[in-house]
């Protein structure tokens, strides 16, 4: 039986968010078909978890259609909307969180939302966070990313007015391996105003942010 993927091209009209495709465990041949469909229909498409090896395995004509970023493993088909000031801050505890943070930033940009990324402000050097806290307090929505013990989420939520969307990352070792400790820290935080997405889900955090901003605008 032939593997057939059916993109949800009506997703944007229903949910306000264009179609996105999770590419992990999809073959280059399957992704080729999806890209060709998007180009033929002239529909915007966001690709996540598109590793370099899979990207390099795409037909040349299809890879040429992509705005590809290897750091976040994301690809964009079609032009992104003009970026507008959104007041979104992406706050990453460490440099190791940048790939997931960039996935969130690229997702926002795909939908026309600008964002500011601040990294290396983890609680192991609290002074780094406090040096920029006045800037961080101006954001309307904050996407926070941290691995290890995930302490950044609680600290941030106790210092800012904006909602904090916590993204646990699979950064760490020992009991922190795989991001589960950071996830449980986010879920168990006593600081009010934290919403939590799955481990390494920068895309999901950005999608939630976009819905918050769209709802506020309406």
C-alpha cells in the first residue's frame, strides 16, 4: 500500500495557523510529495524536525523551494508574512537551548511575528538574568527554555507580568537526561502564570503564543 500524506490545507481558516509537517521518520520521497503539493497549491508550509540528512536527500528542485535552517531543523515553503512587532521574548537558559529556541523563533516568523531572543541567562549565574530583567519585563508573552533542573521557569514567572510558556529541553545529564526533570519542574512550579509544552517543543510554544496574540487582538 502506497504511503499517502494528506496535508490539512484548510487548517489556517479553522485555527488561524497554517499547515505544519513533522518530518522525523518521514522519507525524503514522502516529503518531496508534500512540498510539491504545497508549491502547486501555492500554500504556505512549515516543516519541523527536518534533519540535515533528510534535507540533503530531497530532490534538488524541492530543496530549492525551502528556506531551510539547519540549527532549528526547520524549513519554510512560500514567503513568510512581513514581520510585525509582537512583544514576544524568547528566553533561553543556555546556548545548548538555542536549537529549540530557534525553532520557536522561526515558527513565529513564519506567521509574521517578530521576536527577541535572549540566551545564556540561566539561574546558575543569576546575575545574567537580573542584568536584563527590565528588558524582559517589557515583553507581552515569554517563551522560556531550560534543561537540567528547569529552574528558570519559576524564577521568570515570579518576576514578570507576562504569561510564561515553559519549554523543557532535553539538555542535561544524569537524572536530567532527556528533559524529564525540567518538564516536571515546569509542571510542579509554585509560580503562577506558567504554561508548559512538551520537551523540545519550540514549535508548540510558538503556536500557543500566536493564538494568545491573535485572541488579544480580536
